[in-house]
C-alpha cells in the first residue's frame, strides 16, 4: 500500500517523491516520500488528526537551516506556504506573521508600518516557524525578545496558543513540544519613523554581507556558540573552529568558509554526507583539543544513503 493512499483527503496539495534539494539552501539531499502543502491552519489540523500515528510527519520552512541527508525523508514533509507566508500589522506596535513568512519580509512589513524592534529579522535567514522553534537571532537580539504569543498545531490536530513563558526559550532553543508545528505568531515592537527603521535594517544587511558568505550555497551558522550571549569570556564557535584548522577545510564538495568559518559551503558538487561528515570532523577536533561539545545549529534530517 502506497503512503499517499493512507493519508486523509485534504484541501491542500500532496506531492509524491518530492525533491528536497531544490528547496533547501544547501541544495543537497534525497526526496520526501510525500510533501504536503496545507491550504490553511484548519486543513493542517484536520490532516494531523486523521493521519495514522505510525506515519512520520516533519515540517520544512525555507530550508535555510536544514541539512537533508542523501537518503531523503520517510513519511510526510509539511511545507507551509500560501496563507502561512503572510505578515501584517495588527496594531500600532504589533505584527502578526505566518510561520511560512520569510524573516526578512516580516522585518520589511514592520518597517513599512513604522514598528521598530524587528529590524534584526532582516539578518536572519529562513522563516518565522524556524525562528520560533530555535529562538533565532543575530546581533544581540533573539526571537524571545519580541514574540508575544505563538499558535501551533500538535500531532493530534489540536491547536495551541502559547505565551512567551510557555515557549520556554533559552539560547537557540525552545522548550515547546517537539510535535508542535507553528502556524503563526504575534510580535511586539514600538513606534518609530519608517526611514530610521530602514536605515538600521540596511546597516544590518551591509554588516552581514561583509562578514558572511551569504551568496554561497550555505545554511547559515553551522554550530551554536557554546556559551550564551553575555557570558563572561564567551567562547564563539567560529573561534574554536578556526583554532583547530577548520577555516577552509574541505571534504569532497563541502568546505568551511574562508570568510566565516562557522558556515558550511556546498561548491555545487557536495553530497549531504560530505557536509555532515566534515561538520563531525570539526566537532571531533574541537572536542579533542578544547573539551567543548559543539551543538549543531543546522537541523539534520532524513536517512543516510
């Protein structure tokens, strides 16, 4: 019996044997058995409630922070697009954003509405769903600093509205249940002149372009810093990688960036195994030389070939 024959009827769309390397920033990995594009939150909830419990369900946003292994992903990959990609001002100081909205587009929505405080999102690759799941951030600001509440659907199809406290954030981590699929969130900012907000956004973009290989096939920061921001004598992952000879280190078509050595790069010929094995080699070097266990910030999913 095919997997798709076991799935419920939906108003959204199913795609069998869906290629995932075309929708992830690293451009590697095998296909998903089935990709599901829900029509809206109600459609997603009905799908989750009716899908057999032994069918694995995964969620994929923009694929900016995901390494899909070469064997692909068994089960269903949920991709939030369409209505989930919208963002709008809902008051003079608040933005509502779908989990499929690109972070940088939410920053632009806030800027046009004269809402400050979300400028940092222009420097965060990926979607709001990923930002909610991992407390994404940059330049001394994180999702927990601006989120008011988030909506999510669990594996049984139940819809939850979670407060900031219930999201249980810490550095690059959320304590929200693993089976939750975020669908939207409300963010709080403050009033400011749109031109001043845009100027700050442009400064973030310029800084990022000057220090990160954003035009390469990359997934952003590979490893989370071992110490949270503000920690005395905070150790940075890039410093540890650099100290063990990781800058420019290669394996097959994969390498650590010369520009920013916490970024894995695919030169166009890398396999997922090249990228993951290279990352593991550097982790082992850092563990051996410094006694520090670097934690993958990139989400590795699927089966090895």
